[in-house]
C-alpha cells in the first residue's frame, strides 16, 4: 500500500481539514516540536533538551519532501524542479519576508542600526544562509548570555531551504536513472557520512558541527529514507496497524519526550545523539501513519491546530521573546503570555498572509505581480539593512583620541563582553589599529565548575582557554592587551563539592590564580601592558541576585586589584564611573546614550564609551611612545 504525500500535507490544511491525503498526526508532531523549542527559549525552561524539537522538524521535512518527489517521479516520470521550487517559495517566503520587514523597521526605529552584525543577520535570513553566517561569526546557540539576534533561529530554515534545493536536484537526476533500491543506498551512505562528520567535528569545532548543512542533513535524509521505505509493498513498512508497530512508536515517543526534558551533554549529542534523535522521530512518524493510540493522540484537534501554524509560531517566537524580555526574564506568567502572543501573531499571519497566497488561484499576470511584489519587498529589506551602515549619524558627544596616539596592535581576550567590545571597535576611526584575540561566549576563565541554582555545572569546552590565548597572541606582535571577563566569573564556584562565594578563601584563591594566569599570558610574560577591565555595576535581566549585587561586585574588583598589584605591567580599569549609580547599582543609560540593552553586554554606543575611556587611559599611561616623523628643512 502506498502512502501518498501531497503538497497539502506539507504546507498545512486544505479548506477541508479532513481532506484526502492529509496526515493529521504529523501536524500534532509539529505542534509538540514547536512547543519544545518555545519552552527551551524561555528563561526558566524545564526542557533542557527542547532545542531538539528542531530535529523533529528536520525529519518531518525530509519525510514529506522525499515523499512528494518520489510520488511525482512515479506519477509523471519526471520531477518538475521549477514548479517544485516555486511552490516552496510561495509557501515559505511571504511569512519570512513579513518577519524580516518588521525586524528591519524595529531596528531602524529603535536606532540600533549601528550594530555590527544586524545587517548580516537580515541579509543571511533573506538569502537562507543564516547557518553559514553563524559559522563565520562563530555563533553559539547554547550560550545563555551573548549578543542575541532576533533572527538567529532562522539557521534551521536555511538548512531546510538548502535541502529543498539540493535534494530535489539530486532526486531529479538519480530517480530516472537508478532503481529505488540504489537511491536508498546512496541516501543511506550520505546520511552516514553526515553523522560521521558531526562526530569528527563535535569536539574540535562544535559551532560547525551544529550549524553546518553537511552535518545536519542526516536528519532530513533519515526522513526521506522513511518516505521511500513506506512506499514499499511489504508487510513491515505498509501503514497497517500492529502491536509491534504501536510498541515501537510508544517507546520512540517516550524517548523523544525524555530527550526534551533531560540535560544531555553536547558531547553526547554530537557523538551520535542527534542521529538517535532523528531515528526516534522517524519511528514515531512511521507508527503514526497507521491507525492506533499514538496516531489518535497526535491527531488531537488542539495539537493539529497548532501544528498547522507551526511555521509561523517558529518564525515569530524568538523575536517576540527578545522584544518582550521573556528570553531573560524568569517570570513564568510573562513567559506564558509571550507564548500566547506568539501563537496569536502566527495565527494572524497564517490567515492573512500564508493561506491566501498558498490557496489562491492566480492568473499568469497576477503571479507575475505577486513575484514582483516579493522582489520589491526583499529589495526594501536589503536596503534597510545596508543603508544605515552608510547613514548612521556620528555621535558628537564623544571626543575621540587622535589616531596617531592609540596602539596599532591590541590583543583582546575574555568572554562575551570582550566579544561585544571587539565587534564594535571603531575601526573606521582607527583603520591602522588591529584588534584581535579569543572571546569565548558562555565561558569565564575560572576553571572550577559553576554553582548555579544548587547544581554543579561543568563546561569542559571552557578549560582550554590558556592554550587558545597563547596561540592567538603569537599571531601578531601586540603593543597592549585587554582582558574583559566578568559574566560567568561572577558566579559561585563548586569547590570540594560545596558552593563557594566571593569572600571565601576557596573562591578568592581560585579567582585570583585564574586572573593571574590570564594576565601573565596576555601580557606575554610582562612584556606588554595588560589592562584588566573591572567588573562593572550591572543591571542584568536574569540572575539578578548574582550579577546585580553591589557587594559581590565590590569583592570581585578587590580581588582583581590584588591581582594587578602582584604582577608587573598589569593595570586595573575601574568601570564604576561609567556604569554605577550613586547607590552602587548598575545603570543602562549615560548622558542619554544606552550602554547595555540587556544590562550586561555593550550596545554600540556603550562600546564607544568604553573605548574612549580605555584609549584615553592608555594614552595617559604612556603606552604609545612613537617617535615623531622628522621634519624636512627647506
């Protein structure tokens, strides 16, 4: 028995929700997957593995796209690539263009157009290359702190769109020439290669392993292989109910739900975990194709309704969470209403944009006008992304040091706060100055495990910073070094199995020894001056009891000053005058300029304040001592 998979099954409901060819249980799977992803992206999420909902989407997409292409080849003897790609664009492009337009407008209106990365974010989303943009910019999807873009989540859509292009072309080439058994072997080998490559890259380059199309395509191919398998006529694969099938589906569903809840390590996920997740999702799909308890549960009407609009929910949830602050705010009620708002916006987008365009019957002239409108919208979005870079007003409130007074080679190292400073260095003002160095998102420099919410948290990827700093420092001959690391280093540490806070001998020793190592390495053994930025007063939106505690910040700065006094050529930079209110709490604005939009990481204007402050300090200290060029006598 064949299981036909139509475009209606892929794209959403027909006018008649129970129309022919519709697999309602798959909509239920979509709903569960998008709920898991939404929950994962809230500040107080109980779903440590909710991000794996994306992999469920991958398997579903592979299953549905694979089925469409195989059925089309069987039905007509060929695959119409042009028509297939146009249907995909007609389905996916309008909601995405609407989102990009809203994001671009909010960025322009809120005067955030100076952000170095936002233009790349929009252009990458527009061209379905966000995953590669994340690789090139060394993004970290798992970092709880960082410079968060409202479009970072479009990386998965980029992978799916690249799959639609490449897989459809491959199938159009091989299906007319090879037997289905040979095609199955080819796809299986490709999936195994993808899984193996992820294992190889998982420890050495986790960003590439997570975002690369080559490593993530395994899940899509597993879905496509399932689509081919269910078209076989043998008893095992045919969609007929059986106890064995129901049992397999139940076990796989429990495994999926457990993976959403459990805090699985990144090492285990890269070492085959993502492959296992894809196989579990495929098993659930296979079981849900036949009548049975699992299909009944997944076809529950509320789940189906949410699954129908899941594309819009996924598109809108992340920017809405960021705009409302629920990405960092631990208020459960606020998170719930943010999810409700997301569903409402997605439903409106579906009713007003997606369904009319997808289900409408257009003449050739109307289709031409429609695609012209898409092109104009895309050009307008790209224009808004590019134009502000040329027209952003120059702030006249700051007096910048002369170019010949600042260092030419600055080594910068630390956590995401150093990354924020590095991304926003005024390169256009100082074109001859080179700023380089490692900045690890989600990592401090204190080696001992974190103690967060009563739990010991290890981050093994953060332990290699010493070797990384040394290798980076050796790339150029630095004149001066800057260390900025205060987010994760402010937390309590698990030492001897107990939480240790600033002020305890165990914490103080671990903290000072780590920063002594950092200063020695960054200063090249004392050869060059190293500036350690003090811990600023913060106005964080999460972990406020730690990051916003004036007494903790005072203690940490006292430890840093102890480090500086014990080492040659080390200098402490007190950030209080920039960031502290009279009562010791953090400020977000100074002289009408926003310093930190999340209370921790520097905005473009905040980074400018820091660089002026820091460069003037270097000039005062006499770091730059250049011999003036000789004056030629007439």
